């Protein structure tokens, strides 16, 4: 019998969590960040805070610099949270310095300001709803979480800190990506009440091997492993999701 990776069984039977904080989180602000990013990213720029969009950043020859996920944050001023593969971080930041006018789009590495946890499994919505309820959130529960469509986003305030909940299609069992704002008063550490509650609600921590198995099952390529700088999106099979054909 072949042993399953540590934490994998929990993703099939209950829930497991995966710390993805090694990924890079960038915040883009400025006078016209959506307009500037639209000319750089291959995908659609989110028009509202309720949806996450997947995209690539390409060289003039169509080769990948990286892939990323993009979320528009709520508020009157345009502000975007970018979730970037660690393998593409440095090249992306260098490219942004070359092509984004700082007067119109300012890029800040906010990785230390946000914790990124992923919860996967048939009980993931229940555990997430429990954690929100225990931290005083009454208007978001199991029903609202289960009703989320793929790449749909909820923005929740928990004790004055932002929690961004994304229903991700990148696993066969239900998967939720959680971006948890750090507690500046606690030295910038994301040890706020919701983070503690989600750790308690989902005690099983999945392994890197379990994460890879989940990714391979659904056919999601990872930048730096399955696709690199010389890859074009069509070779990786991501063109339908990552490229907005209406942009010209």
C-alpha cells in the first residue's frame, strides 16, 4: 500500500490547512492603478471587490515573467492585492519598476502585512464559519461560504483587521484562500483573533507533498515548476483563464 502524504487524508475527510505565506503579496495603489495594470497584465482587471482574477505578466515576445492572482480591495480609492508565486517575485518587481509610472501606480511589498492560509476539505466551510463566529462575525456563516462561486471573494472585518476569503477552484475538495491582515499592534504579526481561531478550527496542517498532490489532481500548474520564464501560456494550458482576449 502506498502511503498518502501527511495531511492529505484530512483534505478528503474533514479539513487541512496549508500555510502559503511564503508567496508574495503586493499592494498596488496610486492615481490610476487599474489603468496601468491593464496595460501590463494579460488578464481582466477586477471591476469590483467581489471577484478574484488570474493573470500572467508577459514579455513582448509572449514569454512568462510570472503568473499571479489579483483582488480589488474595497474602498473609494483603487487598491489591489496581488498574490504572486515566489519564483516570479523578483522578476515581476523589476518589470514593474520599468513599466509602471510611480505617479500612477505604486507597488508595495505587503507580504509581512498579510498572512496567507489555505483550508481544503469537505468541512472547510464549516470550520471557517466556526472561526468567524467565534471572533464576533455574525453576518457571514456556513450558508454564505457554501454559496460562494469559484474565485468569488468576501471581505470581512474581524476585530478591526481585514480578512479576505476566496473560494478557489484549484482543488477537487472545497478550498478557501484566506488573506489575514497582520496586527500592527502585535509587532506586525498576523496573530489576531481570527488567525488563532482558524488554527484551532483546523488543527491538521498539510504537508508540501499533500499540497502538490491536490494541485496535480486538478491540473493546476505552478510557476517555477511546471512553467518557467520561457513558457508561453498556451503551453501551460492556462490561456483561457489567464488571458483576456478582448484587450487586443
